[in-house]
């Protein structure tokens, strides 16, 4: 019999390498502790709060930020939490626009119990900071508002600031007219903040610092910015993306991380939600604490 040709040996098989899984979008543990759903203590604190200074009827909170940051929606969300049902204190727009929906200086009060009674914390909503030159609220008008010189209903003029001769100028503001806390709002769902609004925000922040006004920041739309937070709002302090957004904003504006709060404003809901309330109350309690400290400090001078 002839020789049988042997077939070549197959190459040695390589061991199967399991692909490295992508990094988790969340931390194992939350980096800030929050008591989810246990809102009774904070609600009671806010219901019992009253400025102790006789001349102060209201703790005044001024909100500012770029167009679309959610200033008016935040006011409505705070009202929803405190009233315990859906409300609409401030007008909001459902359309996306690069122009501000708010055009006037308005004070928003929140009903407390029976009609005619209000919480002693009020929110002032202003025109947004727009990206284009000559658009949106002017930084000088916000500075005047902080000092109490802007009267209720003043219509903002993007090309000209309020001056001392105008009928909407308050020449002798009381401590009650002044702003006691300045809160900046920032949309977590934008990739990069435009240069012009950021420059105005820095200018406003410096002016508030010179006046000694305490400052906090609210990062909104955290559910839209992160899939993990959209699935479960309780992931907000586990989300690596949200923490990075907060850190980037802190670096851009100089507001410390412990003064920045992520929230989801009420938008699609038709009834209140305990987890949304938890984040809003967490921010609101510190807003009131900081404002009350400023009131006492101002009266001690």
C-alpha cells in the first residue's frame, strides 16, 4: 500500500479572551447622602420658618441664569412641593427658544394654607441671559435688583439698563426690598455653556460677592442629561455624568460643589412625586438657611 498523505496540523487555537466590559455609568455608592422620600422634617422646617427681624416680611430669593435653564419651572416646582399639589405660580413656555419667556421683574409668593396666607420666602424671576449680544437681561439690571432698586413689574430692556431717573427705579430700598439669596440655574442637558452668558454670570457673581449676598446653584434637567437618572431619579448622586456636569459648572463659575444642587423640575407630571420633592427640598432648605444668615448679618451691622 502506498503512503497516506497526512493533512497539515491545524494551528493551535488561541484562548478566548472575554472583552472588557465598558465602565459603569454609576458609582457603587452615592457620593452625597439624601433621605429619599422622607420629606416631612424639611416641610415642617419650611412651614415653621419666619424671619426673626421685625422689618423683614420676606426672605427674597433672586433666580438668574441662561434662557431655558428652568427658572420659572423651578418656582412652580417649589410651589408644588410646599402646597402639595400641582400649581402654576410662574408662567412657563413649552417651546424651546433662544429668547427669554420672562420679560418683567416679578415677585412670586407661594400660598400657605388658607387663601391670603403666604410663605415668608418669595422668589424673583427675571429675564434670562441670552447668547446674542444685545439680548436678554443686562448684568447691571441684576445688580440693581440685588440692591433692591428695581420695582415690581419693571420690564427689562436688553439694550438699556434701568437708571435712577426712571419711574421703575426704587431710590430708597429697605432691607426687605433687597435680595437675600442669589441662585444661579444651569441646564445639565447642554454640552457647553456659551461664552456671553458665562461672562455675565461671572460679573453677577462678583457683584453679589461684593455685597455679601450668599449664592447657590441649581442644576436642572438631570433626568434629560443622564439615562441612569432618567430611569431612576435616585441615581442622581450615583451618576458619574451628573457629577462631572456639576464639577464642570463649579469650575466655570467658582461656586463650591456643596452649594450646587441637582434637581428635576416638574414638567410632564400631573401629581407630585416624593423623589422629585426630596431634591427640591434639599436645595430649598439651604437657600432659606443661607438667606436667614444674611438677614441677621445685615441687621447686625
